[in-house]
C-alpha cells in the first residue's frame, strides 16, 4: 500500500491529478466527505461536476466517516478532500466556538483514518487544500479551520509515502523532504 497526499490551492488541479493516479484501476473507492449543500446551487454544481468526472466503475462513498469508508477497502481509495472533511467534523461536533473540542475531535478522527489506511493492501490517495499562504482569516472560525487543516495536512504528510504539491496545474513531487518534528506552537 502506498499513501499519497496531494495538496495545493483551490482549482490547482489536485483532484484531477489524484484521480489520474488511479485511473487504470478497474474499481476505485471514491470517498467524498462532503458537506450538505443546503440551498447553495453553486456548491451543488461543484459536487455534481466531481461526480460526473469519475469513471463508471468507481464506487462513491459520501459522508464524514472517512475512516470507516477506508477501513477494509477491497480496492484503491481516493479521499477528496480533507478540507471538506475537517469542516464536516467540526460542524457535526458543533465545535466552531470551542477550539479545544474541535482539535480533540479532529485529532481522534485523523488517528482513526491513518490506522484505517495501514489496514488495507491497496493504494490510498488523499486530496487536501494547502492553507495559510495568504491573509489571516478575519473570523475565529476561519482561523480555527486554517489551523486544524494545517495540522491534519502535516500529520498525513508525515505518514505518507509520497507528497505531491499541485500549483497552477503543475504537479511537484516533494520527494524525500524532511518532516518537521513536533507541533508548531505558533
């Protein structure tokens, strides 16, 4: 099993790159930890575009229990995306105003996800957004999301066999770059 993390900015080509890594597999489990679109037609269109792009033989599992969706997979897995997953986890825990509770929930779920990945004999590709390269979010919830996803990305990256940064439609293999020890206190 190879764990690959594909990260990058919005609309950089991350999902297309991740899907291409497994395009030759006859069956792929596509895990989409989506957030309820509610009455947002733009979000509905985005989700539909992702669904239509997947090959017919791929099996889609939607919902926030990503570890359960990965555990025991009998085929390669794509998880797209960790940013949406973090949002769903914090929403479900109603913890946007409680950073300690949000961190606890997300930490436990990441641990469960990484354990689930080690238990399957197939490749796993996870897609995530790279955060924190721009303006500091104005609202506490935005800062919490940025911090949580940054920590999730670092943990998954440390466990991954490969990390690919997709920028402006170009995939950059990060290779044997060293991982940093410990948690950033800032």
